C-alpha cells in the first residue's frame, strides 16, 4: 500500500542543477532508509545516495561533493539536490524506501545535455 512518487526531473544543461523529490504515501512511521538510485540506458541500476533515519548520508563516489540527499522523517519524503550536473548523470532516477519491506518509485528522467 506504500506508494512513492518522484518529481523534479527534466532536462538541464551541463553545470546546472535539479532538485528531485520523492513523496511517500500510505506509510506508517518513518522509513529506516531512504535513497536514490539511477539507471542509464544499457547499464545496471546503481546507488546514488542513501540516508538513514538518523540523517546519515551515503553517496556514490561519482556524485560526492555535487549531490546532497536529505529527508523529512515525519512525512517520509526524500530529496536529492543535484548540482554541477554532468552528461553522465543522465539516467532514470528511482526513489527507494525501506520499511519492513522495500519500496521503489517508478522512476523519473533526468537528462543533462546542451
């Protein structure tokens, strides 16, 4: 019954910024882990960033220093501020939430191109 809906994606030029949001509905309590993953065409899904209930973040090396993950514990919303975007950041980005079960959003397209 949990549903995750991503928003904030789109087309941006290299060096630009986007902020992704993921709203979780049908939730009870706070997810112990929230995160963002991405999948580029022809490649496997990879971790971008995660954040624990206590606010401890973890980032892929490729985005460290450029992306910032944050969360609203009460609402189980998670955000991804993406700065200094590069063409290689182009992918479908997926929101992930771990309660007792593991939930995924349907994904949102981020395209970095001039």
